[in-house]
């Protein structure tokens, strides 16, 4: 590893029901025929993204293992102003950086109840897949079983499948990114395509659905403490030049639409093809090329629109504090200058006062290194990258609470690996949706790079001392399974245990949640997913995994399939727990 020098309720359908917009909330939705369509991809693969969007990595088939990728994101990340992918400044992805995968503060949800039926109306008319002349017919896929069927095979000691939600929507082109999930009280909400919807954590039934006037293009990872979110929308979907510059506040508990706004473009180099958003307290901060804006979530008041000096943020981390990954140069530069003077750029992590934009402390990365991820904001744990995500160099750096250097974990051959939604989604490429690396004040827990053992993927969890960076221990995953740390709670790392691979030969076990303490040892079972759910659970490639109060929830971050029928039947969320 090369490092920089120290110093510096059953089956639920109907997501996105075609309800009429709430009176007074929006104008008439743009007809689907005017929506720019991405190019369709193969089964399970996101479409080729429009210019300026990150290119998602191909997803494997529904029952295959996730791809093996290097630490951080698997493909090149667009660069900040004056940076590395010269001539493509307008295509920058300004990325939210954050720590452990926790929604809100403390316990984020508790679910219960029995399987139930969704009373929502059908959400999409029947459509027919186009056939290519001379092409072999596509085999009809067998729908994944629902909760009731899975639970028939449940054994003693295994948790119940609470509910399985199927997509139920005929999506455009090669599919769509799903943003969220956001948990508020007894509601779990997400946004996809032109709809935001909320579901009961008790039984998965739809509680509300809000039709949007255009495509969702960005959203924060966390809502406010009182359950408000602000999402980004394309202002106009009738042209190919549509940009992500409309804001819409939503009350996630009720689905009611609040204020909306369109934020201004910077005079030059405003990369509105893809933006990132973060919430800290009652403040929403938006990052993109050329400008940073902050709004008060409660009433939409614009608070500030730039950082001091010739610097702009290309990444933001919300939560208890606001962190910004910042790119600075001696003088503001146009795109032509950016192409020839990339070496003048300095990358920094700053703690920023969300209400004023004032910088509280700064950590400067070594020259040539990009702020790639922030795995924890308290304590600050960041990853740095130099060069491409596959062939480049990387390092994890632990900071003190004041932003000064604390330690750098020494991994040796145990190369850490994070799995992030940027690998799947082609919009809203926030960097605080990673699993695989988490920390508390004393110990950093990291998943190692996936490897093949007996023909199936597996890995380990390795722990480091936060003060010294020295390795403390390494614990292997059970045969044929993988381990991905989620967060630290009560002094122990909560870890998602993936189900056995289809070809592992491991029978009679499923996935689940396990725990490891600072002293290592054998993983302790916290929640055991039923073995009868393993086939369905494997369809969730690199899912977002939430756990609290003895319940777990998995969400697919990109919805795509070979045919309309398979797309509607694809499981997109599954909840476990008695």
C-alpha cells in the first residue's frame, strides 16, 4: 500500500404510484415522452449515464456475487475545479462525505407487525419489451418469493422476514437510482425517478406517495431531526440540457411538499449536471463545481453561497458537524487554465459552520492527493486517493477533533475496501453511503478487499488502533460469506454478514447482523436472517443496510432488469426481525 507522507408485511408493490400531484405543490408533471432517456444496459446493469454523471459499475446477475473492487470507488471520480480530468470540469461530482451509516441520531427505527397487503393501486401499465430480429427469446425469470413463502422455511432461531417490497414501476431506459432510505418514526421513505414515497416500517404498506414534476437528481443522506428532507430535481426534463438546480422540501412523516426553490448558477463553471447535498441541523448545504450554497431547511431561507478565497467544495459531510472537501488554487481559473495548471490545486478538509460558511479548522492533504471518502465525522476518519481508483494509490487518515493529524492505519496485505452507492447510482453520488469502514474513539474497523476462496467471495474484518494506526487483529468471515462493518454502537462494531454465495456449498444459513468488539474474537450473532431468504437476499447487490433495535432493512440502490416484467417484480427493499 502506498501512502502519502505524514503531516499534513408480506409482499409490497407500488413504489411511485401515479398519483396526481398535490394541489398547489407543483405544476403539471412533464410528460414521460419528453424525459431524456438513458441508454438501456444489460440485465442488472445501470444505463450509460449522461455527460457529467459518474459512470456506475456494472452489476452482476441477480444471484451472482458483487464484483471485486479496490478500496473506495471502483471507477475514476470526476475531478474538482482545476483538477485531474481536465476539460470535464462541468462534469464534476461534488460528493457528500460522512461517517458511519446511521440515519439521524441514536436508534433510527424499530419495526414489528405481520405480513400485510399493499392497498396501493397498480403503478404502471403493462408494456411489451422490444424484440430484436433474430435474437434469442429472453427466458422468463421466476419471481423471487414473498415474505409469507420465505417464512414457511424459517427455522428456530432465525428472524422473520417482515416484508418484501417489489419495484412495481416501469422505469425508463435501463432503470433508475433509488435515493434514501430515510427513516422518520414509523416511516421509511425513498425517492426514485419522479416519485417520493413513504412506507410503514411495521408492515411495508405504502403510507404516502408524492408525485414529482421531474426526475430526482440528488438528495442528502440524512434528514433533519424532525424528519424533513430537501431533494434536488431537474428543473426541466423537456431538453437534453436539463440541469439539477431545483430544490423541494418534503415532510417525510406525512409526504407533504413544503417550500421549493431554484438556486442560481455561478457566473462561470457551474457544474449542475450532478450535485451533492448534506444536512447539518436545520441547514442544507449544496456542493457543485463553481459554487457552494446553504439554505435553512425549515423555511428555505438562503444563508450563504461561497467559501473564503479561491476555493470551492467538491464534497460535503453532514450530521453533527459539517465537513467540506475543498479544492483551492492561487487564482480562480477558467476551464482552459484548469487544463494546464492542475498541479497548482491544493486539496483540504475543512470543518465549516453550516449557518455562516465560516471555516473552523483545516487539514491540508499532501500535494496530488484527493479527499476520496470520510468514513466518520466524529472522530474524523478520511480516505485519500492519488490517481485512479483502481490503479492509483490510497490511504486512510485519522484526524483529531481539531483537524490535526492523528494516525494512519498500516494495513500491510490486508487492503481495506468500502462499498459505496456511487458504485451503483448514477445520480446523487454522496460518499456517506458507504459500508465497510467505521470507527469509534479507540478502534477502526475495516472490511478487507474481497477475495475468492473455493470459488466464492469472502473477506475479513481487520481492526486498527486509532491512536497509533497499528493493526490489532483480523477476523475472517464464515466460509462463503462476507463481512461489511456498518457502525460502532456500545463499543462494538455492528457488521452485515452477507448470505452465502450461490456456489459456496454452504447450506442452511442466511445473512444477518453480527458484532465484533475491540478485542476481536469470533463474531457474535445479533440477528440471524433465515436461510430460506438467502436467494432473495442475494438479489440485493451491494445494498444499503440499516440495523437497530433488533431489526434490519436492506435497500437496492439501483433498480434495473432485462424486461419490464422482471423490473416490476424485482425486490427493492426487505425487512427482517421478529
